[in-house]
């Protein structure tokens, strides 16, 4: 089981993500971001790429897809809060997104 972060560590780990479009969610126990794509195939392809990493790391996003928009929320259900896995997956999602928007 992954431990949640202290307030100080959480700020250090998550502040760069918050500056990149992520927002605190669910009473600060999660982070959320909306991704926009040119069309449905691009959105779904990105979701597939994220799913491969999520499965590899055994850490899966909560998400909703409507045509060219994907709303993603990350939290670690086992701990009821944010952990380094959430930051790791958020960074990977952002990295993969860059490849789909160029």
C-alpha cells in the first residue's frame, strides 16, 4: 500500500502539476484535468496510451470521454488521498498528451 504525502511533500510534488492545468478535487483528495483533442479518434488513442501505463503501474484514472474531451481524476483509493503514483501518472498523461497535440 502506498502512503499519502505530508502537506509539505504534497505541495512540492503537486505544485508543478497544478501550474500545468491540474486542479485539486474531491476535497483535496484528488487532482483533476480536462484534456481536449481534435477529434474522437485522437482522444481515444490517447486514452489507450494512458491505459497501457496505468495498467503497468496498477494505478488507474477515473475518467470520462465525450467526443474530443477527456475529463480525468486521479486519487489513490487505497489511501483515500493523493500519493506519488497520482503525480507519476499525471506527469505521464501530460507527456503523452503533448504527442497528441503536435
